């Protein structure tokens, strides 16, 4: 089955999906931090699950993942997975930025170098999909 190529509309949907997924991960992390539980084991597993089950942040994250699921299905319906998935790697850019802004985490230079390589990979992967003979 032949699928279409990446268009501005599809790329916009992928970027929207990445932003939603990145915020969902941010909400999950904030929810987990709010529990006050530093480590999880068999002895406190029930407490960990019950505290997180009633966390607004966790449920916001789950809701955002559901929305993201629908958007991603739309993307996959329109284009080949081999075209869409490399572009979805841009999430590696959004998550560290959100972690810096909202969680006050630090991102070391070596990780930024890795992110730069991911960006280069996205660029090359997107170029290769345009070069294919249809």
C-alpha cells in the first residue's frame, strides 16, 4: 500500500504529537515527584500505585497520551511509518527543554551534542524520503 509523502500538514501533526507527548511525560514526572516516594519496591508498591492513581498530574499525562494516540494514528494513516517515525525523534529536543524550564533539570553539553546528532539524523532521513522514486 502506497502512502503519501510528508506534507506541511503531516509535519504539523507530528510536531503537535511530539509537543503533546512531551507535556504528557512532563506531567508524569511532576506527578511522580509529588508522591514523595523516593524508591519503589515490593514493600511500598501498593502505596506507590495508590498515590499515583489519584494524582491529577498522572491523569493529565494519561489524557494527553490518549490524544497523542489519535493524532499518531492519523499520521500513520496518511504516510509510511518509515517517513513519520524519524521525524518523531524530534521529541528528544522538546523533552530536555521542558525539563529545564519546568523541572529545573540540567542538561549537560554531551547530551546537547547527542541531540544535535539526532537533529542531523532527522534531516538526513527526511531528505532520503524526498529522494525516493514514486
